[in-house]
C-alpha cells in the first residue's frame, strides 16, 4: 500500500464520510480538506505519531476564485522522511482555526500569513502583524498589492508583551522595561528584544522582527525564474551557495530534470564549504558577544580562505549566484579541486585550535553550559531543525534522512547532543565542520567527468561561443532571455539541509515565465520564535548567549 493510500484508509476511519481530496502532485502526497477539519486532522496526525513535524505553513492568493486563499501545511515524519501536504481553501473575510494549540511552531507562520494575506486564525494567541510595521495598511503578498508600493514607519511601538499589548510597567514593582536591540551590537541592527527585568533576571520578554524586510517572495513573483537566483544569495548571506542550490533544486524538481553528476558534486562541495563558513560565523560571533575576541579573528581567517575559493570559481565572494537551473554557471578552473583539498587540511588545524581556545575554557563553559536548554520534544514542537535540533538529541539531517546529489554514497556522521543548551549547540557545530571536511575531501578526490550543466535549450543558456558564433545559438539565447523558463503548471515543496536547518521552498507555477508563488521556509524563523520562552526566567547576560547560539540570520528571518 502506498503512503497516500495508507493515509486515505486511516482518514476514512477517523473521518467517516469525509469529502477529502487526495492526489500525488509531482511526487508529493497532497490531501485537500475543508478548513473546518484542519486542526482536528493535524491533531490526529500528531497523536498517532504519523507525522512528528509541522515544517511549514504557507499561503497563496487566487483572487479569481470564490474561496480566494490556499493555506498549505507541510508535514514531515522523522523516522522515514515521509512528507505530506495538507491544503485548504479560505474565502475573503473567513477565519480558519489556528493550529497553535496542536503545534507551537505554527505561531509565527500563521501570523505571517495574516500579515501578508489578511487571513485570520481563530484562537491564535497573538493575531497581529509580524514582518510589516504596525502602521502598514494592506497585505503585500496579495496579487492586487503593487510590488513597488512602499509604506514607511514614522514611530516605533513602545515596549510591549504578547499577553498584554498595551502594557505599562508598574513603578511600584521596581521592574525595569528594557530594549535589547536593535541597536545592541549582538542584535546586528535587526532584532528588537523587549525585556522586563527584576534585577538581572528576565521576568518576561517579547521580540519584534521585520527590520530587514527585503520583499523576497514578492520580488520572486515579478521576476523570471533565473533572475530570482541572485535574490536567494541574500537570504542566509553567511552561506549563500546553499540558498542557490536549494532554490535551483526546487525549480528542477518542478521541471522534472536531473542535473549531471559533475554539477551534483560541485553543489555538494559548495554546500559543505558554505556550511563550514556559516558555522564559523555562528561560533565566532557567539564567542565575541560573550567576550572571546581571539576566536573571532582566528576563525575569520579561514572564512576568508573559503571566499577566496569562491572568488577563484566565479569572481564573487559573498553573494555568488554560482548555480543555475540545470547545473552550474560554469566549470571549475584548472586546479580548483586541489585548492579545496589543501584548504580542508588547513581547516582541520583551525578547528583543533578553536577547540583548544574554547572547548575547555572555564569562562566559555560557565557562560554556555545549561544555558538555553531545550528538550527534544519541545524542539520538535517549535519546529527546530539543523544543529539546534541535533543538539537537543534528535538525529535528523536531510543529507542522511532524505539524501540528494549522492550524499548517501558518502561516509560521514551526524553529531548529536544531549541537553540542547548553548554549549551543545557549539559542540555540534564544531563536529559538523569536521564532518564537512570529510565530505569535501571524498567528493574532490572523485569528481565525475562530463558536463557541468544539462544542455536543454529551453532551460539553459547556450555557451558564449555559440551565441557569438552561429545564428542558432544567438536565437536560443534570445528566446530564453525573452521568454524565460516556463515550467508546466504545478507546485512543489523541496528542502535541503542548510547550515542552520531545513531550507524549504514551496513553489507554485501557473505556466508563465515567473513563479506564481514562492514561499521560503527559513530555518531560523521557526527556531527564533521560541526565543522569548527560552530567555524568560534566565539572566539578562544569557539573552545574548542564547541569541548567538540560534544562528539567526535576518536576511532569511525577515525575507
């Protein structure tokens, strides 16, 4: 019995006489249900342990339909990497039950849908704007909202908390309301943490995001598929190539094409180099926020070496746009793979040195051990993925659970922690850098021959010698630039194991040259929504330690 048939049989017993619709859409199992059944359905999947993760909640706007909005839930089963998409339709002005009582991690996803589309969720603990400012009028991801219509904020909201939006501190209680950021150096100018302090203890807290809202998803609707690639660089800009890979992989799934083996190998190398430098940024920034400046300078030396490798490959360093739908932008230059192997040898020495600086350092241990602890169950409830989830004891990594590009043929381990605290998150990232070195070395020593891209004229631009050398190449170039990629109508959700967790793209095509809808599931978005709970009851000094360990990248958080 197939997965979808098994689900149909199960739901027929749980919901007798239901009018659910079942389909397999481009390899994905999809169940479409009335909005009244969504919460009970998700509760059923959770209570029966059919799916243990609610990975994403998104929406799409179809203004010509009677029920205008699709709300889409992406489910995931950790034990066998099965996925299920649950869809429901919601009309203009209608409400849908919140699933926050079932999955805590739905909180910000539902607020984002309300903010971007205007869909309201009943029983949500804080149905308010999330990414747009409090003076914003309208809902930007609706199809009738103009992409260039900007609205500026003229005043900041006072310190507020979710349980009491109009809270005013009682002067007799001697509690201090405090803004930690966005001006605080550890918040990088983009995160506002509002805390109420009783001496050094955080009595309650709230966070405000949206300070780096880049309109990525709206821009994707107004640009051809290939022109979206440079925008993906600026999601998690600390590991840009992984974003390129994740997006192109989703488009390739929509097109139904498989890239050549050499392109797969190059993408693995770039992804693992990116994972190393992303962990470098996380560990080094976390350490410097706690006063360990030496490690910051030491680690950034190796980050620059990786950027030099990127520069040699494509000419860019930070935001690289090296992948293309169908493969890579170009082949690697002579000797590049040898340079990568040489770097791996240097990086191993660097990892050992940073371990000597931090792993046994009493101050570092005191500032990180037992700080920000979270159980495996709580982490799953919030939607944690990546190093933060594995530090809590859950061995989930898509490179093992749902491998792609040949990861299943490589020898590497998945480091797992026990307590989920800041120290375990640090240790997991250290070990992951070692495993990335192993992966890179294996791939570089066995790079397949052949082309670095497919040669489908409707997908990939011809080489310059053909554009300049013959009329067929010139016309192919002209037509692809003018018309763009045109996948058949359909939708996919595709995910990769980014440096800080599952990076997912929900992509809808209407057959035109632009994506109809591109929803990003950024890893740190789900993780950061638990931040308020993690810092409440702790010391104000621990706020900074926990924030750094979450690896929050504002470019993907706010999008």
